[in-house]
């Protein structure tokens, strides 16, 4: 009786698995490639006992929701699955689409590649040929990355570039674009309210160069630097609630109010670690990112590459030490710093830098206080054995698709 019951239960489970598989596949048949998956299953391939008969389109969709160990186990299921590649760009609403990729420009060398640390995989995109053949792109520097767009400058020009649609939006010329100490933009460049803000800093004055989409020229706004505010150039400014927050070397914060009555103010909110005279010489890098009603600042020291986090609470403008990221993780680079929700258990409380140990990505764990390679057991309290990417040629970028621009290789005026 027990054997009969168990056999019946197994048949029910098998039936449910087929039902779930059929439902999941039918839910993924909204595109032309997905219809191919549906046709193959309709003609009986789903009923085959051979795992290798599953269509490659379905296997790629599954891989776009798996990471490291899981993807390795997936490929080990059968020999034919070993050649299955993770799709890039990732399908919309997949787990990988919620994570940024490290984009690395290699100029006339390899053109361009994208690295996903949670899979430890590198993707060489067709974009490489476009970059290699385009002098404007090949020689340009990445200034900032947001909303799936890059803001780049080179040769006295400044422009937006979308690596997923290959669209270039040229801004009106401003000959000292390369001399901007820092730059930011407020919203996707296809939005009617998008602002681009470049900062020129001097000991006596600080100047903001601003242009709005649709304008044919830049406007210039100069303010006296009576407080001797020294802009921390390693930390791109952060836009938050209509204000641009700029970190100063002494721990002060400069705030540009972007309302109609454009104004600039400097707020003293020193933290002992920031106000220490030798701090600016000991700090190698500084990153700032929006974080739950304030700005999270990450410091990395020169010699030992120690990491420290503090948060500036707004509107109190007070510093607070941070020991944990909770269920979030950080992706830090000079062009973009992103704080995102962990999409799987074990990913939280980690900081990903544009560094490599051999072919493997690198993260810093706030739990262990050490740097770790994504694959393997290598760990270290310093970054001396890691290779760091040049800040002006790499950035984290979100895989956001802009439906307003789908035409490829197009130069347009902004």
C-alpha cells in the first residue's frame, strides 16, 4: 500500500511540474523568439526525457536568473547545456536586469566589454566595432553614468551616449568641457526636464555651467568662494530633492539649490575623520550615493585601502557612522555609485569596486572587513594584489532601455 501511495504521489508531482513548466513557458512567449520556444514545446519536445532537447532560448532565460554557483550547477546538468550563454543585455524583469554591469572602454584595443560580477562573466558586445571606428567615442572620457546613459567629453565636446541603443546626443559646444572638475545630470537625457551641470572650481570662485534639454546655449553662474570651499574632485556630486550636494575636502558640504532662484551655500557639518588635516592625503578615493533620506559616503585610504562608511542625514546635515548596508549592496566607480537591493541571500552587505584579481571580480565585505575575489578563496585586507581599472574608462551602468530611442548609430542634437 505504501509503494502504491508513493507512486501515486510521484505521478502527481510530475504532473504538477509539467503544468508549471507549461505555464512558465507560455508566460514567456510575448516576443518572436519566445514563440519559437512555444512551438518547440507544442510539437512534443517538452515530453522528451532528454534534457538536451530543451530549446536554447529557454535555457538562456533561465540563466538570466541564476548566479555563480547556481549557473555552474545549471551548466553541469548535461553536456549540451555547457555551451549555453548568459544573455546580454539581460531580458527585462530578469534577476540580472536589476543589477548594474561594469562597462570598460579600451579605446582602439578591444573597444568595449561589460562585466557582471555576480556571474563573474565578461561580455564583448558588437558595440566594440562602433567605438573602435568612431574617433569621438574612442578618445572620449566617461564623466558620469545614469539611467543607462553615459555623459562623455572629449575634444572640447560633451555628449550623451546610450550603449544599448548606440544613440549619441550631442550637446551645444562648451570648449572647457574637459576641464569640468565634476559633472552630473538630473534625469534621462530624453526627458524634457533634463539638466546637465558642470562644475569649475577655483580658490576664489566656483562656477556652475548649466544647460537644459532644448536650450541652444549654456548658462553660467559664478559664486564667491568666501569659505574657501575645496571641492573633493574624487567624489561626483549627488542630486537629491532638487539640490546638488558637493562634498568638500574639510568635511563641509556645498549645496546648489536648483530652484528658480538658483543659490549656493556651504554647510559646516564636519566629522572628525573628515576634518583631520591629513585626511585628504590619506584618502585615495571617495564615493557618494543617495541613501534613505541622505547621502552615503564611502572612503578608501591610500596605503592599506581601508574602507569606511558615513552617512549625511538630510535635512539635519549631521554625519553618522555606518556599520552595515542591511539587505543592500554597493557598486562604486568614479562615473556611477549605486546602492541596490540584494537579489539573493548572501549578496548583501558587500561593496563591488572596478577591480580584478586575475580574471575574477573583487568585492569588499563589511562582515569580514576584507577584500575577496568573486571566484575562489582569495581574500586580503589590502588591494595590493588587485588590478584597478582607469576611472575615466570604466563605470557601472544600469541596463535600462530607453523606448524613446531605438534607432542605432545615430548622431542627434540634444
